[in-house]
C-alpha cells in the first residue's frame, strides 16, 4: 500500500477500530469553562477579536452567476454586499452609502450593474467608485475620489467566497491550505447552491456548532437517519493549524442520500467509501458527499441566540426531476438537523443555570476543544479572564 491520503485513511481507520484504550501520548483534554457559552464578556471578546479577524464564509460563485449579481452577507450585525462586478471580479463592500449611511441595497439577492442609493440616489460603479451625486453643486468640498464604497477583503478558494474584516489576515489560500490535503481535486467550484435555508436556534452559536463536530451522539440521536450508514467506531480525526479539522468516517455501503451515484463513483474511493467532514475555523462545516451535501455555518445573533445557514450543494441541472431531487435532499438535511436541534435550547438553559461550571470532553470530541483553543489564540490568551480560558494543549498534535 502506498501512503496516498486515501490509503492513510484506510490504515488509520483500521487502527482506530482496533483501539482499546486512550491513545498513548495524546493529551487528556482539560475541562472547558461553561462561561464561554454563557458570559457576555466572552461573547464580546469573540465579537471583537475573533469574528472581526477571521475568514468568514459568504457564499459560492454559483450564487453570482453574471456581471452585477450580488448577495448580501447579513450576519454579526453587518450588511456587506458580495457582488460580481461588470469586469467579472468578485468583490465585497459595506452596504453603506457614503452620503449619510443609507443601505444601498435592500433586497438580499439580485442584480445591480451600479449601486444607486435609494435615499438621495448617489450612484456607485460596480467596483465601488462614487460616480454620480445629484445636485453636486450643493456639495462644494466633496472629494468623490475618497467617497467610494468601503471595501471588505474578499477572496475565493475552490469557488467558495470568504470575507475578512481584517486587512492583515493571511491570504485565504494559505488559511485554507489544509483543504488541498483533504479535498484533493474535489470540484467544489463546479457545484451549485440549490437551496439556502436559515434556521434560528435559542442557544449560543457554539452550543449548536459543537453538535456537528463529533460523531459520539450519532448512534443515539440519529438511530435511523445516519447511524445505519456510518460506522461510528471508525471515526478518525485530523487537526490542522488555524483551528481547522477533518473527521473521516467509513460508510456502510449505501450513501445517506439515496441517489444515482455516478457522481460518487467518478470521484474515487475516498469520498465513495468515507464521509469526509471538514471544519473550517471558526464556523463552517460540511460533510462532503459526491452526491450532494449541506454546507453549514453558525452565527451568533446574541449570547443565547444563533442562526444556522444551510446551503444545499448540488450539481448543474434544471429538469423537473432534478429540482425534485434537491428539494428532497433539503428536506432530508433539515429533518436530520431537527433530530439534533430540539436538544439545544434545553442544553443552553442548563448551561445558563451556572450549575455546571465545566464541560468534560472525550477523545472523539477533540475537535470541540481544538476550535476553542483557536478562539483563545485569536482573542489573545492574556485578554481572557482566567476562569474563561482553555489551556493550550493540542498545538503539537496537528497534521500540518
Ligand atoms: S444616504 Fe445615500 S444618497 Fe443620501
Ligand atoms: Fe447530529
């Protein structure tokens, strides 16, 4: 056997299934302070230092099919235009007019070959320059050159669009380099967003995210929907720098989504035989299936409120049959998520009582610990009150 990524996974899975005790040399995970899920101070630290400095998923190129196509990124109290300019380039701007601050675009998606403010009709080009000001004579000192739209960093990798509010962040391609190891030549860029669904939840964003980063609960919560298709005992995990991770789990024959599996076959044994799930820090998760899959993100709407955005990723096609298939997949994804979801609000209520100062995590829950460590590195450990910090123990256990 050569040591190609696929063969490494087969070998690691065989070893994992044979494992009878805690892996030697792997740190015991310290407990996680519950205050990270309940204290306003920690929420503020995340807002200031983590969300405003991380690469954040903002869409897929298929959502901006032509010149002038746009969508609004409206999370974290922001409104950001993500658009394809008349030159074909994808850019992002704050959705804020430089006159008196009106939002330029009010519809969440659409086409705008220029951006014309709905308030006093200042007009901007698709690359963000202030072009026209009605009754310009009344603004004697206006420097139009310096009144363009406020740009937001925006980069695209494998067709996925990300934004970053921090101009000093590492380039997206470097940030997501681990995808090269894990996805090989999986053509994410050829996919199409078939549906986008927003699901609001009464819990901290991490309470919801945690659930998707471990397979420990699958045999209990997803007895009929996922458990028959995945061999939970085979679950192997690789941690990557920047807080990313990959979970691989052997499939038991059939795929969760019943479908013609030509696409699966064409993409080779890695994705056909395994469920390959990736966490891209901080909040983007997808369990890649060549048939089609859910691309999920979780966003805070407050300390105890969050929203999960599910994009159903599929392949080109526009027949009646095709539409019915993706609608079916959407329903199936939402039904599976529902099996988890009803647990979150009661769980959050438990955390909010303060009766549980810490959470205990097992080896198969180490991705939960890993991303918490990364949050602290973003915030700066010294900026976090001691009772809310996690110990840094996993940095020497990454695969890159
Ligand atoms: S606020 Fe946009 S033109 Fe006045
Ligand atoms: Fe689940």
